C-alpha cells in the first residue's frame, strides 16, 4: 500500500522574499541556459541556486554547482531566508492556469511518500529514464540532503475523497500562499496540520497505487540515495527525529506517520493529483530529428507508404493553417467507442509541405510491433512512431536515442517548423497527446513508454516547499 506522511517543509520567509514569483522556477529539466541566467538575475535568493546552479570554469571536486548549492542552503537556513514549518503538514495546493482561452484549476496534495521499488507495484513508472540525468540529481541530493522539486504523481480517487478532506481542513481561511506569476498562473496553497485530517488522507490513500507522471529521474535518484544511505550506515544525526518522522495520533486513533526510527530518506516529496481532477492536462511532445546519415526525404516518403497512408498538406507562407492541420490530425486520431485507436502523425521535412501519416491497419500491429510488449504498449502513438518509423527507416534505435544526439523534444509546433527550415534539423514529427488512461494502463502492465511520451501541463513550480532529508 502507498504510505504518505506529512513533512516539516522549509518555505521562504516573507520578510526575506516577499514576492514568491521572484524566487520560484519551473522544474530544472525544462530550464535552458538563458532561462537559468534569467533566474539568477531575478532575485539573490532564487531557488535556481539550489536546484540547478551554474557550471563555472575551474569547477572541481571541492567547488562546483553541488557544493555551492549546499553552501547556499546552509546560509539561507542560518539567515532565515528559509524557515521550517512549525509542525508536520500536508500541503493542499491549487494551480490555476489558462488553456484554450479558459481558466482551469488543478488541485493536489504535496506530501512525503514512502519510496518503494517499482517491482512492488505500489509506485509505478510509465517512462524510460536517462542515466546522466540521474547522476546529476544524485550528486545534488548527496550535497544538500533535500528534495527541492517534488515528483509529480497520479492516483485514482473517483469519489474525490482526498480533495474533500483537504478542502474541509483548509476551510474558509485565506491560503498560506497566494500569488500570480508573470506567466499568468495563480498559485494557492494551504498548510494542513490537523492530525485528524492527515490521518483521514492517509487512510484514503492506503489502498491506492501511485503512478509517476513527471519526475521519474527524481524518484529513481531518491531510491538510489536511500540505498546509499542504508549501505553507508546511519549516525544518530541521520535518524531525523523531526515532525516528519515523529508520531502523532488523531482523535480517531489514526497514526499519521511512520516510526520515529524511520529515516527521512525513506521518503520523497511528491505532488499527488487525482486522475479524475478536471485540471489534469496532457499535451503532446513532438520530435525533431537531426544527424541522420544519408537522409533522403523522397525515399523516406515512399518507404512510409508500406505501413501508412500519406497525405500531403501544403502550408501557407505565414503558417496560418498549421493549427488547422493539427486539428485534422487530432480528429483523425481520436478514439471512438467500440473502435481501435488510430495512430496518426504529422511530418515536416521542409519546403512548406506537411504530411499526414495514418497507420493503414491498426489491427495488424500485433504482427509488426515488438512481440514482447503488451497490446496497450503496441498501440501507443509514440511506440508506433519510434518502432515503425524512427527505428525502421531512420536507424535511430534505443541506444542512439539515449545518447540524445539525434532527437530533440519540443511542445512548440511553429518553432519546430522554423528549426527544420533553418537546417538545424532534418525533419519534425508531430504527435497527438497521450491519453491519461494509456499512462496508467501501461504502468499497471509493468511497462514503460519511450522517453518523453507525455507532457503534463503546466509544470509544477519549484520552491514552494523544500523537503529536508
């Protein structure tokens, strides 16, 4: 069963960082060099210095991005830039954003979740990870002994019990955090310290599986860090007897934490979202391809006709009809009751021509897709694209994909076209969004999707709560 605990989080002191929008960031994995520098300039206490510090000339084993993050964290604690919660808490968080011209609210719970190996079937992944990213996160965790950015995970609660409990606990009081960022997103967070409410949430979550939506590298890093700490042995200081690991009992008699001897590194900070939350949104992640030796556009189009119908769509010079094309692609790929899902892609190779690729016969997938994969995996758009096109005709297999020398991932449709036109990439593939049901079904089958199969929108920000280990 899933075990969740309240955490005694660290939060920014309003006296030192009055405007939270100046000190928070998106997750590290969507921050490029320019954005990183921008966050450095935004505020001297911006979380970028802890989560994703600069690499400087002359860095060595004793002075690097990780040691500097550790030093900054220590200084900020001493100066009370970051202050500890007065008691263990669950954090009820609402993120309000715009989508297709409408305001949408996504509700969630920030908490500690006990780390479990995937094979136990309690916490389940859905995507492959890359070793180099996990190595980076592990160095940071070793240096700082903290979770700066939560793992974004899903759970199924059709009755919305957890949300009701947390909303009732928050009551009519003003949120403890409330601000609107420069991107128009509004953030509201209530600190829930009521033992009875915490116990009820734990009971409601106890029989449920947790599906990692975003943050696989962070979760697997936390597992590796836990193993390291167990192997190295624990000093008394390691047994963090804080509010996050000390026990309290609700009036109903429900213990809302683990044993006081249970080290904090057995848990990882997570943001949990109900699969039935109306604000749960997945956007597509498109593929840009480069460095394909001997690439021949005309030859590829002819090869694709073996498995796909190929329709040519000329683009207007101002690209005003791009969204129309994507709309057609989405309508063609929409699942209908009683029918097999259609695998449909867009392809751009330059010259203002888009191609709509539709798999000719989805019922033949079992015979042409990897035989060791279950039907739900075989029907995934990303699996079909990677297997029947990117691997088969472009020669970019799993090992080459892992080296990140051929494929770049993007959500920017117009930017993808421009990158091909500039010659930076040879072609772009456009996909429809992965369905939430596909994410959970693949994970429940013990399988993983190809990397970057999903883009949950919007990203959760880093810096609202820090979980010390």
